[in-house]
C-alpha cells in the first residue's frame, strides 16, 4: 500500500509528459493535426447537418463514411492499381483517378446515407417515435452495415494503395509539409466553404434552413420536408465520401470493416466541439480536435492518441454543451 | 363498397357480410398447398426419402448422436398441417373461427423456416425455407388484409395477445401464489443443466472445446444478469447507456487485480484462500459503483442522446486504459484468478472452469437476489421516480422529483450489477485481458435489453438469454451474430418498439397501486377511456371501494 501511494506521488510510471518532444515536433504535429482535422471536419458535416435538421445523432454516419472508403478503394483497384507498388503515371492521370475514386466514394456514401434514412428513420418519423428509439435504430443500422462489410471482406484490413507518394513541398518553421497535407487541408476548407455557401445561398439550402428552423411552418410554406431531409442526408453523405477518399490517400493503414467507428466518434466530437448544427463549427471543431490529438499523442505517447477525443468530448459537454460557436443550422442568415 | 363501409361503421359482428371474401378463398387455397407440403416434408423426413436430402443430413444427425431435432420437426410439421386443415374447414363453413387455426399455423411455419435456416445443415435449405416462407406469408398477409378484417369483425381481428393474457393472470394472483410460482420456475431452471445433448432444441450439438451445454447456460445466465442491470438504467430510468461494458470490465479487472498471481497489486496472495473471490465481489461492486458515480455526476445533466455518446466514450476510455496502463497488462492479462470456495471430496474445486453447472446455479441465485432487490426498488419511491423521469423528465422535475439524484441512483445501481457480472466472468474464465470489452459488446448488451422488452425484468432476461444462447446453439451463424442482432435492433424499433415482452401494462399497474394506496380506493379520474379501462381491469385491488 505504501509502495502504491509512493508511486502516485512520484507520478505513475505508465504515463509520461514528454514536453521536450512536443516542443521539437510542435510544427510537424500542427500540420499533421490539421490534415486529420480536415478529414474529421468533413465527416462532422454529416452529423451536424442531420442534427441541425432533425435533432438526431445519425449514429450510422460512421458507416456511411467507411462504405465510401471501401468504394474508393475498390474503384482504385478496378482501375488497375494494387497495394504496395509505386506508380509512374503522370500527374494528370493520378489526379484523374483520384477524382474518379472520390466521385464514386461520394456516390456510394450518399447512397448509403439515403438508404439508412429511408429504411431506418423515415418510418419512425412518420410514427413520431421518441428520440431514444431513433438512436437505438441508428445503432442497429450502424452495426448492421459494419457487419455486412465484415461478412463481405473479413476481419483483415485491405492494404492501402499509395497512389500519391508524400513528397515534401514546403518548409515552414521546423516542419516540412508534404503535398498530401496541402491538398487535403485546402480541398477540405474549400469544400466546407462551398457547402456553407450552398446552404446559405441556394434554393435547396434555403429549404434546409427553413425545415431546421420550423418544420411545420416550412411545410405550410410549400417546402417538401421529406425531400429536404433526403437532400440533407445526401450532402452529408457526399462530404463523408470525399473525406473517405482523402482518408485512403493519407492514412497508410488501409481500410477495415470497423474503421468507421472510431472516425465517426471523433467526427461527432468535432461536431459537438464546434457546436453541433453549425457548419463553420464543424470545421473549427475538426481542426481543433485534430490538433489536440496529435499534440496529445506526442505529449503522452501514441497509445493515448484516441483517449484525447473522448476526454475532450466529456470536457466540452460538461463545460460548454453548445460548443464553441454554438449556433443552430436554422439561425444562420441568408 | 359504400354499403360495406356502412356495415363496418355500425361495428356489430352480425352485420358482417355473409359470404367470405375472395381473399379468404385464396388464403385457404394457398394454406392447403402449404399443408400438403408440410405433410410431404414430414413423410420424407421421417423415412429419409430423397427430397429431405435437400435440406437435411441424416448422417450428420446420426453422428451427432440423436434424432431429437428430426423427431420434433416431423411432429411440428404434422401439427401445423392439422391446424391449417382445421382452419380451412372452418372457413369453408363460413365460420370466422378459422382464423384461430390459420394465423398461429402461419406464424409457426415462419418460425420453423427460421429454425431450419439456423440449423443450415445444407446450403440448399435456403431454397426450401424460401418456398415454405412464401407459402406461409401469403395466407397470413391475406388474413390481415382489409376485406378479411371486415369479414372477421373486430373481435376476430384483434384477439388478446398471449403475453397480455399471461401477464393479467399473473397480476391477478396473490402475493403468496406469485412467490410459489416463482419458486417452481426457479426449481425448473435449476434442473435445466442436467438436460443432455440428446434433448432436441436444447442440448448443444457442436461441443467446441470449453462450451458445453452447462457453460453456455452459465453464459446465458450471465447475460441475463447484465441485462437486468442495464435494464435499470435503460428500461427503468430511460437513460441510454452505451458504455455498460466499461462497468463489466471494471468488475472483472478488480477481481483480477486483487487475486491474480500476475498482478502487482495482489491483496490475496494465496490462490486457494477460500475468501479471496468472495471478498472481491463486494469490492468490485463498490468500485464499479464509484466509477458509475464518477461517470454519472458530470454527465447526467446532459440530454438523452448526448449521454449515450458520452457513455460510449466512457466504455472506450476504460478499454483504452486497460490497453495502455502498464499495471493492467493489456493483451497479456491476468491468469490464476481466484474462484469461489468449495471442494469436492476428492479435492478438486467445485467451481472449476470446465464445469458450468455450479457457475450456472451461482448465477441463478445471484439473479434471484438481484431481482428481489431491483423489484423492490421498482415498487418504491425510487422506482416511481425513475418511471416519471423516463416518461417525461421536465414534468418530473416540475412535480418535485429530484431527477438528477435519481438518475445517478439508476446509474450507480446498474453499474454495480455490471460489476457483479464482471466478477462472475473473471472467476469462471480465470483469465482477464483487454480483448472482451470492445464497444460492440455494449451494443450487444443493449440489444439484449431492447430485444426482450426494455423495462420488463422477465423480458430482458429472455433477451439476455437469447443474445447469448442463439450464437452458442447455432454455431454456424455465430459469426453473423452482430449482423443478426443489428438487423434485429432496426426491425424491433420499426415494428415492435416495446420489445418481445413489453412493459407498458405492468407500469400502469404500479401507477394504479400507488394511486390506490394514496386515495384508499380505485381511481376516479375523468380523464377518459385510458384511466377508466385500467380501473376496470385492476382485478384484485378493485374490490376496495370504500
């Protein structure tokens, strides 16, 4: 007993605060964290849109993402690329194949999102079921899709296809930024901007905001609520599909049937962190979460990488449950 | 058409059309075909003729040491066929009684198809089951179609649900009679492990190493215990907890840390110390209660769906701690964990890992104790507060229920039961590492509660039993168990959100008893039909009019 308390006083030996390497790797971590954060932000968009519209945590969104990742992977495979090889295809060719994979991933993801909406949520909505029932159905849908992929592909991860070799492009402070990081972060920010403007300026976006503010009045004003809901799920699915394409480009560990779960949870944390229901909040939350994770894993050791997100979630919900920008989808002005 | 409609709105049974509608003729024809198929299947199965070979492997049966499932199948086929023929003959005489035979026979055929699919001795069983499925589904659908409903009239269209009937009978029994019947049920459950593998439907056919029938019963009982604990949180208080496996893990790890020889924090150094396991169980429960308090205190102010995600995070944090904290030894884990005391006369331990029977009886005993405890809580002020919170938290708060405190209570009590079953698990397996506590297990626990009927203690025990026993019994679908239970979650929420055995009626009973205790008589609320119908059906308590 005495021994145990002595250890506590000296700091337990299984946790280290590696401040020196955090100091050294600060900028490296920053850029890698921003890249992860951009991917989280794109997934978080789906959570935030659906939550803003229906006050529903679409638990199956993680599986919407992972089915996009599988779609992108198999598109590349069908195009003749195989794992573990380096390709000398020209720049334009590679970009073409990546765009193709992204488009397929976005299509499959939005299809899965629509399917979940139609099969799992719509019947409950027409019955006016309590929100807990929605959540349990969502969990069931998530588990079912995940296990369908498991039955199809088995428990092993598909080896990743490295189409783009990371090459240092820029030297900022002490860190080099590679081409993938630049592409992903810029593409994600541009995409978030486009979707934000889409929600703010277009007719469809106006419909989404109207239903988010007041579904009954919106219906009376001639907005087709069901169509708006389907459009929202599709936009979320498209963003998740693009994120999935970035994910298989950037993360070398490959895609696995349950890989969506962790990313889904993290994206949800990102959405909550920025203020769920708020599009700009999703971007901010995603980037902050990505940074916090990489800093955290350098500071405490890479084994604690995933704990950061959960702790951050609990802390945010305890102290600021509305998130950093805490504003709902409906309130954003045209 | 308009004449028919007018007849329907008068509501009287005598006004139904004299002639049966065409859909029922069609239903009868298909049912007759089904009956012929069933009899044919029974004959071919019984005499091992050619068509049966498509879906049934007699040699496999023989090598498994019995024809139990086969005999059951033949008898069930013949009974269903007889019921179908009875129903058809009633319909031919224009009697609505036919529904009483045709509808259960249809459901039984569907259940039988699912059973054959689960057994899946041969690939071609899929085609066979599909034929029967369609043949049963068509008459069922026709029986429930609008013209058929109209011809049958209301009393034949919506007969009392068997679950409701059993429940009403049970509620009308006196307290002593309820105790007596409970004792009989427990006695039957206690002798179940003696059922050998040759008894149809029950005994395991495939005995993989380490899972014989008593051990799979123990696992099922452990799941039932977990389901009771989770039911306190999800069913009673209406808090969706997706991190319940975290409490289970803490219970298992406490026992492992304090008794395993691999542990650096070992308190009970002698593995043969008879008190080691027994002493650790209350410690494990207290520690899980504290962890429930630590999780609940900051998070229980959140709304329902946020709470679900936070608890999911908690479960993951527990697992990641087990992965990463050096004293918890991650994947290597702890061996030589203490067991409950007791030795046979030849010196071997009673609670051996390979012998499931004592473990099963111990778990059943603990379930009974926990049920009495939870049942009394349910009937107390705490239970009523939980129901109030579950039904409408804002309203409960306004009525003066300290919602936060009672939600915390639900969390802590649920956590302690999770810890208890974790301690049982650690004792039986004798080995704990980080592998068994992934989040999908939490969802499996939730599926047990939702499947059985959240809020209903008997229901969730049945749910826990099914979740654990089905993959053990039908080993060829064990790989797909998460897929099956995931789909089951969606299907249940869409078609039967109250679960297999719903809880609504019982809770009304409690509310009624509370009201009667308060006013000293049956309720006199003029809020409409709901209150009136419950007052008239309250049976035993209804006689106390002042």
